[in-house]
C-alpha cells in the first residue's frame, strides 16, 4: 500500500458528484443529523469534547513541527528530516489555505448556513438551508464547512506526505498503522462534530474534499504532475 495525493481534476470531479445527492435530496442532511438527536439533546458529551480538543492539539503539533522543519530546510538549503523545503511547505500551506483561509476565513464567515443545533427541527430558531445555497441564517462562525474536519483532513494529508518521505525507514506494519490512523482522522472528526450538533454531513464531506483539492493543487504547483514529494 502506497498513499499519495490524487490529481486535482479527480478531486474536483468527486466534489461535484458528491454535491449531487444534496441538491436532489437536501433532507439527507437533516435525516443524518436526526440520528444524533433524541429530541432533548445531542449525543456528544464531555468525552466528545475531549476528543475534539485532542484532535485540535494533535493537528497543531503536526503543523508546528512542519513549520519548524520548513524553516530549517529553507535556512540550510537542504532537506530536514528527509524532507525538502517544498515538502514541508506543502504541509504548512495546506493548513494555511485549507482550514485557515478556505474554511474559517471565507466559507464559515460568509456562507451563512446555520448549524444543526440552531435550526428549527432541532430546537433552534433558524431555517435549514442546503449546502450549495449561500444564505443569511448565521452571521459568523457558521456551519458550512467544518473547520475541525478541514483541519483533520490537513493533518491526514500531512501524515501521508510524511509517510512518503519516511517510507524506507518504516516497517510495513508501522507504515500501515500510521496510514490507517491518517485516513481515520477526518472520519473521527466528522462523527464528533455531527454527534455534537455542530455540523451537518455535507459540512464534513466538503470540508474534507475542498481541503484535499487545495493540497492536490499545491502538489502540482510545487512538484509538477509526476514528480514525487521529496
């Protein structure tokens, strides 16, 4: 098993196809959210919030290490921990442009989608709106897309890049274990956010896809279409 980032066109097509069910049946989001709501409250509790903060701290740690190694590689003009400045830069820029710019600065600020816990069907006062429609049901820090899932996806991408850099130094078992952990991060984050009533299914799906699209575009810009991330 060897993980790599997909081509940007592949991710763009997948994003378009993923949106079709939500266009045809917008109620999918409410139906899935209802699985985590019992009429009185949401499934997520203190343990769920502890998991959320653990994921955030791990993401922050990975970003910090990548940033330090990026600066070291730039300053020394040679690889740091087996990774070139471009490789560590890919990770840092994915965090900056994915969770930082795309999710928190642009979409969550201007899309206006209310969170599940704030819509009328789940005890709130706002109207439910589909993911593809900008609206005015939320003024700031809104539901579309999930910043946490975007961050978890950026962390998964970082681990995939690091696995590529350190593949020859890891045992097959260690490689598979880290790969499985990386792929599980966005899923675990998505389940945590949905079970807490903070995000719809589509918020999580498109947070992951849009972050992956940004990373795949950065890979092409920094390394070309066929060159390995080194």
